[in-house]
C-alpha cells in the first residue's frame, strides 16, 4: 500500500478530529479536572506571565490555551490553532463562558504557521506534535515565530508500556484483528515516545537550554465502563481501529477492555497510569 502524502495525512486527521469534537466537548469538564496538572506544567515550562503573546499548537477544545489566557491576563493574548474547526468551535464556546476576551482560535496546519516571524513570546503544545507528518518542519516554524530568548513547552506521550490508559484498548483490539506494526517514523500516538527524540529535533533547530522529563501520573474513572465510554467518544485513532471489528467482536472486545481496566482499581477509582514526555526549550537571544 502506497504511503499517504503529508497533505493526505493532514486531511485525514482533520476529518478524524472533527468527527470526535462532540465527544471532546461532552467530556471537557472531566478531562479538565483529571489532567489539569499537564496544563499547569506546560504554562510553567513556557515561562508564561502577565502581558505575553502566546501561541498554542493543536489547541483542540482549548487546552492549555484557556489556562494560558488566564495567566497572561488582559495585557497579554493567546492564539490557539488546530486543524479541526469543530474542535475550535467548542473551544470558542468555552472561552466565551469563561469571559476570556484575550483568547482567539483559528483553523490551520501547525507546520505552516500563518504568523509573522518573531511575533510570539511563548509556544505551548499538548499531544499535537506526534501526529504531524513533518515534525522537524513544525519545530522550525516554532523557532521562526518565536521572539529571541523565549520558550516553547511540549507534551507528547511516552512509551506504550508506561501508558495502560492508551495501551489497553490497542492490545485488546489486536486480539481480534491483524494490525501491522506502526512505522516508527509515521504520525501516531507514540511517535515521539523515544527519549531524546523531540529534544534532538529542537536542538537541530537551534534551541538551547533543553529539558526533558518523563512525567508520571494517572487518569481516574469512577468505573471501568466510564473509561470505555470516554475512549469511544474522544479517541479518534482508537475509533479508526475499532471500526475494523465486527459488531460481535466489538461486544467481546468491550468486555475485555472493561475487565482489564477494572484491574487498576485504586480505592474508589479506576486509576489508569499515564507517562507523558515533557520537553521545554529556549530560543536563544
């Protein structure tokens, strides 16, 4: 099978994330409460403070853009960019409900940023870069639009074995359908899981003071079936694999996912471990 062109990859992702936009809005409060620590970490790593102009890449339904807007205040501004307009529609509704007049969103491809050179004071990006067909090009664009002596902060998923939250459904779907091993250089959930890979790209683009940490936590659900429901609503890559199963196999796979997730009970919650690679770097002055 011929490889998809970057343009085809981008178009497919645009369709995928627009398809799950309603699910992301449905689960917005839940994941804001469960994973707020990542937003705060990114805001800290990007050295955000009052008055800065910030760009958030792959903003989705507005994280960490909404927190960034609160931090930079009325004297600052935040722009969130994402492929999926329907995700951004949800983000705009949330920004309006929070009365964040300093936060705007626009649809676009983060590998060709529609902004002037040296026009931002910081860049944040959460779970975006690993899905890009040309990550070094995106990193070069980040460098281009940043002012000298400013920071970018990124969160990407770490290794599959350290992420049962994501790995459980993938492993179980593989029990029912043959899924080829992913190309390690192709866009995907774990594309930047290898230690040092994103850091090396940032260094190649001229960034300095690069830091990298594997950040461990968990996502907590009241019950395992709540976890399954959230996956089916928001996880576009997993939805695409799920569609390969017959209804009968979907029913069996669902029960296996719920059973496996149930083994992670911790007190009153299902606590599914996650490992996130946090990378920050400074554009030299």
